[in-house]
């Protein structure tokens, strides 16, 4: 339910640091604060000059060929069109060469399953953008639940005007294939940051910053309202408010028949929130610590604590999954069923309910494992019976999630008590216990499978034994191959960090890789916000890095010359979620250096194993990953020959004052607090630059319309490095595209090509 967005940064006022609030840590002198005016004419002139300089360097014939090959991957019509089921239809959003902004379309199950769907196009976003003179970026659809037996007809469509996080919501009639005219009462919410949820056919629950509604310091919605058809936001009834220094407010409605509930979330900080449910016109807060994540499904309330949580004398470790009856818990009951307990190798990444079963997506040493839990059967190691889904090859990422848990259509072969339904023909009635299975690996193109979960019948098991869950599967789609995967192998290694912690990382390289230290190697990581980096197929990486070849070289005296390809490495450092909340907290705030020590340890391990050398090793990261590689640049320059730093945080003194930065205090700390600034400044790359250091070649890239991190920190870092006379510092700013840096496939191909081509030129295009 999270959203991310930002307000424009304050206009610059002076070359020196701004005057801090009373008691706040002093701001260092900042000669580049003028670049914080994102849309100022002088500032954009500087951006265009930098762009021209970088494009002159990078956009040669090799770049043009590379961009075309990556765009071919992104525009491929053989990609899997992932779908979401609403009623009898399967919906998809699709972008390709002919439709760069995309088509929103649907098809039947028979047609989709057959392999060449007959798509019913509901909305052509390119045509809409042309007609309205606005470069709309489609951000999804939220359907109104229809009355029983009626089709899904009305949806709220979200559009960003520039690829950023702020959206305009417009009511759409899928049967009429058009927007509902506001003159006829159609909902049309002005662009703002927040969320919108259907309460009923004539009412929305909305939290937004549009129309002058108050914002939090983090720039998100502070107020939730009930918006009736025909009203403006300023006329809507205020339902829910949060303090200004909290992160965001969210209001939403669960319309599951028989379990209708209205919720409000006070997102205090990135990792703390309270959840309330509306009862008899009053908000009733669910009584759990703010760092316990909640979710509900029908009768059940699930809990995942971020820290150890003691209830009735029992301590449940961080990352556990617990369950209680929804109404029992609200009434004061505290009997919690333990569904999952983490161990040093295994973490819970996500979960999804079918109608009657709970799917758990786990990682065991960063390889997927899927458990199916049955609330109606007692378990042994879990309160509910557990069946392991046999669908996860080693060193792969596999995720299971429900097709449509609310599908209780009559005619189903499975009533949830032990039928024998498989994937059915036609519109797949009663698909409530069906699930999608999406599997991918570094050298395995993504596959889409559909399955059905059923309980075995009493006649099929020994008397007195609990029911078990069976699964039937059918392969639906396989992504095309974009490079010669069989020539490469995936290995998992463990580096030892400074404090002795073992850090896993994946290495993808040629099967005949020569360990002579001369392989161009790209090291990627993230290490923040409990986000996991897992195996994933990338045709772009395959083409732009693995299959690219150096000029002929020799690996040892007397050896035959050969051309070598790139090695791609993903590090699973602390701060991420690969081993659950404890792995994240180990790299949080004052522990931030552990993440950087972990990444440096992987770099050193690659060098010591002979995979690469300083001259051949580059690193790449975006957003928080941009902060990561910014710290590699400034703290570990001796390890890297090149750094590609995208949409980054870099100025950690002012990050809370720029775009959505205030919302990340829970991750990094508060730089206005003098004591915390003493710690934060030790990982603020903008303030760690020094004269006389042999820095790696550096490419810093961002987007003007990024309203999450914003382009400011990237601009200032590049400007300072260039002013210091540091050679080979390059900057590029896409003028649209939001935090992703791209609004369509063409922009995405250009962005990826610049980063990849820069790294290859720096690492493979010179003598060691």
C-alpha cells in the first residue's frame, strides 16, 4: 500500500550552507546549492551542457548498436504478457516499439492459454497522450468490485504526467472503453501523491496532496477523505489525519463479501506504522507495536514483526509470521499461531492468500523455497500444516501468488474441502485456489506457470492423519532467449566481511572463464530498505555485458590470445532483506558501514580469486544503490576502475530537505541531529571527496522528473568532482522518466546502454 513521491526542493538562496534550525547540526559550505532549483533555466542549461558532453563521449557506433540490441529485448513481442484476473477477463499492460507508452488490454482465459491471445484493447495511452497533449505514463488500474453476477466494469486508472510518483486518478468504463465524463459525475482526481480506493460505486477513499490538502514533511498525503461522486476534494469529508512529521496517511477498503472492512494507516516512518479499522464510525487501532507489519484475509490477521516481539511471555523473533483470528485479536485475544520462524539461512520474503491456502515465498541462502500452509489442518513445525511446493531449482528466484483469491464462482470443482480441480477451460470458474508461479534465473528465461491447490480427500489418507495439499501445474508461457545462456554458468560464493560475517554473492560468467584477473567485471548491489537482490534473467545484461567481447589479449605468457566477455556479479550485502529483518537492521543507520564493508569484501574476494582486478572491476547501483557505489567511489577507490552511479543519494546532510528524503530518516538517521550527523557524515559521499585521490572513472546519471530522490544530489556531486579537477567524471540527466529514469522502452534502452557502454569502455577498452 506504499506510495513514494516528493515536493519540489526549496529554491537555492546562497552559496554557503543554509542557516540551520536552533540546535541542528551545522550545514557544511555547499558551493553547488544553486543546482537545487530543479527547473531553473540556468540549472537546466548546465544539465544540457553536461548531457551534450557525455553523449559526445558515449554515443558512438558501438553505443548505437548496443542501444538497438537492448531495445530489441525490451520491445520483443515474445515477452510474457503478465496478466491480472478481474472477473472473467485477464488484463495486461503492454509496451513495445509501436506502442511506446503502452496499451491497456484484456483477453479471455482460453485465448491467453492458447498462446496467441486475441487482445481487446481498452486504452491506447499513446493516443491519449497525443489527444490531450500530455505525456501520460500509465501507473495501473484499481477495479470497483461489482454486484454479485455483474461484470467488472468501472476502474480508477492512475496516470503520471511525467513518469514521477504523483498520479492523476480517472474513472474508466471498460465496457464503454472510455473515461466517465466528470460532467456526468465521473471521478477525476487532480495530480497528487497518495492513494485512492473504492468504498462503493459512488464513493472513494482518498489520501492525496492534490487541491491543497495538507502534506507531511516527507511530501506525502497527511489526510484521508471520503469523496462522494460529484464532490471536489476540498468538499470531501475528512476521515483521518496524521501529524505533519509522520511519513504518510493511507485509507483503503477491503470489499471481500462478508469481510468488508475500512482501514487507515498512519505511516509514522518508513518502518513504523499503526493500522486502524473503522467500527461504528470510530477508528479502532489494532494493538501491536508500530514495527509489526499487519495484513488481513477474511477471518485472519497476520503479523510479521521487524524486531523480536514478546506476547504473553513468548518472544517471537524478527521476521516470523504469526496468525490470529481477526475478531478475536480485536477483542483482546492474544493466542498467536506460529506459521514461520526464521533461521540463520532462511527468511520470509512475501506471502499470498488463495481463497483457502497461504503461500509463503522464502529464501534459503538467497535461493527460493515455497511453502503452502493450510489453516484447516494442524502442522508439526508450524501451527498450520505445511507442504513444500516442488517448483524451485537451486540459485533461482521463484514466486507464487494467487490468481484471484476472491473468485467463488459457482460451478467450481473445488469448494475448498478437498475437490480435484485442475486448471479449467474457459473462464476458469472457481479459480479462488489457483496461483501463478513466476520463475527466473540469471541464465534461465522467465517462465509462467499456473497451478491449483486442493486438499486430499479423507478416503485418500490414513485415518487420523491430517489432510495434505496437492498441487497441479501447467506451464503457460516461457520468455524468449536473448543470449547464448548455455555458454555461461551461475555460481554462488561467500566473501568474509570485516567483522567476519559471510556475505553471499552470485557470479555469472563464461564456463571457460580464465581466472587471471583480466575479466571485465560488473558488480551490482543495493543493501537497503530490506530489499533483496535475487537471481533474475536479463536479456539486456546478457547482450550488453556477458556476450560483449574485448579485443584479443593473452592471459599468461605463451598463452594463445583470446577475446573475453564480461562477468556479472550481484552482492547480497547487509541492509537488504536476503536474510530478513535482522540482515536489514545490521546495516541500518549507525551500522551503515557494514553494508559498504560487505560490498568491498565481495570486490576483494573477486580480485583475490583471480576473477578480475582493480583495473577491470566496476560497480553499478541506483537510488540507495547509488549511495552504495558513491561510497565505493569515495571510501574504496583503490578497488574499482569505474563507477556507474544512478538516481543516487549522495548529499546526506541535505537529503531530508530534498524531494522525498525526509521519509528515509528511519533508514539513514536524521542529519539535523548533531550526534547523528557525526555518524551520517562518514557515509556522505558528497562530503568525503578529497584532493589527491586516484578516483575511478565515474558516470553519474539521473532524471529531472524524479520526484522521489530527485536529480539534485547527482548534479551537485558531478559538479563538485569536476570543479576539483578529478578526471573522467561524466553526468547525464534524462529530462523525463521519474525515479526509474525512463518512461518508455526507448528511454530505458538509452539509459541502460549509457551505463553499460561507459563501464565497458572504462574496464575493457584499455590495457591493464
